[in-house]
């Protein structure tokens, strides 16, 4: 019993820590979305209904250009949730309500915490604890950001324009641990920068996704013993 209580306390502590970090990113999302000209209800509704940090940042960035590009980019970014759902499906529950609500909480963090547990019951507890915690802090952060962003006429004055790419970078950094992922990120960045003067607003991001895909298809050199990627705990990740 004492050991179980210790694991539960550690789970809540880790969930609170990562929830606080995600809330800060949600704040920057809400602020920059409103300061960029979107009505206040749009980022608030996105955080409730979409609940995917990378897709939300990307969508707001592309809405000023091509809405179609925003939708396509969001689908491509979130396609990884399909295998996530297959992996954590048994931990979510069997009732329709549990599966419907749980499907909305399938993010990198809740999946990582769930799969780190061996016992099925603890997998479910980890999934729901982390998923609900991050959902709450992400939405609270977004609402605070919306209030702050509405008071700012020019995003560049307070550096909110820098918060936009910084938020995206914070979401991506924990994934850049191995050589193949870094190569894909570099290829996508180079292609996006090179195509920016040539393509309409929003399309360079989709071009970057092509570069990422091409880099991931290339064969990866064998990893040396000293090049093993550092293990990242779920609490170090930053919802995706």
C-alpha cells in the first residue's frame, strides 16, 4: 500500500510539473493568437476542441495565409495519434464515454506516462491523470493569454511575435534527440526558409513537411555506442 501511495504521489507531482510548463506555452499561444488579429473565442475554442499545441500554433500561423494549408498541416502533424490510440486504447476504458473522452486526451505526454507503466490499472491511472491535468492547464493558460493578448495592439512591442516560434521550438526540442530526427528538422527548416520568398504565406510550412518526409526516408547510419540518445522522461516533454 505504501509503495502504491508513493507511486501515486510521484505521478501527481510529475503531472503537475509538466502541466505547469504546458500552461505557460498555452499562455503564449492565446496571447499571440489574439494579438495577431483572431477573435478571442477562436484560440479559446481551439484549446478545448483541438487540444494539440503544435497544430494550434501552426493553424494560427497559417490562418492569415491559406486555411487549406492550416488544415492539411494539422492533419499531417497529428497523424501520429493513430498509433498512439492503438497503444493506449486498452488503458482508456471500455465504455463509450471513456473512449470518447480519452480519445481527446491522447497526446504525447499522456501516452508516454501510460506506456511507462506495466500494470494495466496503473496505465489507465497515469493516462487520465496526465491527460486531464494538461487539458486543464493548457486551457487556463490559453484564457490568460487571450486576456493579455487583447490588451496588446502590436505583438512585436512586448516580444509576443518571438513567443510564437519559441513556443513551437519548445514543443519540438524534446524530440530532437537522435540523428535521424535532427536531419529531418534541418531539412524541413532549410526548405521552408528557401521557399518563403517564392511561395504564398502558409505554403512554406507545407514545403517543410515535404523536406522532413524526404529526410526520414533516407537510410540512417548505424549508431555508435557513444551516440546513444539521452533518455527523456515524460516530465521533460513540452500537448502535442
